[in-house]
C-alpha cells in the first residue's frame, strides 16, 4: 500500500463521520446508549465546523436556525479535498487504491 494512501483513508473516514454528524443533527433526543457515540462524533467534527460557523452564522427561519457549516464542509470534502488527496496519493485501502 502507498503510505500516502493512509491520508486518503483518513479523509474518507472523516467524510463518513461528518455524514453521521449530519444525520445525528436530525435526531434531537438520542437514547442514552447512543449519547457517548454522538459525543465522540461531535468532538471529531467540531474543530472543523466551528471556524466555518464563525464565517457563516446559522440562518434564522422563524423560531429555528439552520446551520450550513456541515453542508459547506461536506461540499469542500466531496468536491476538493477527497479528489485531490485521493487522486494525488493513488487512493487508499478504503477507496480501492491499494492493497497489502
């Protein structure tokens, strides 16, 4: 396996964690057994989402607010980071670009 393919795999795993974060945001009250996993997902994604929230605050829609930061980070990862990193490194184990 290309050692730089690990970087592609890390970006891919982060992409999946971000998707989980987006799905969890739709569930306001998680059952107790899932809360530790949801907290871990938040701790992994907040360092990337917080700066985007600083640039683009949530949009108020009546009594609710829509946070666009996960969508922005998702698009940047999808359209720029993953193609560049995985393309330049030849991919990783998760993207079918390398074997043992």
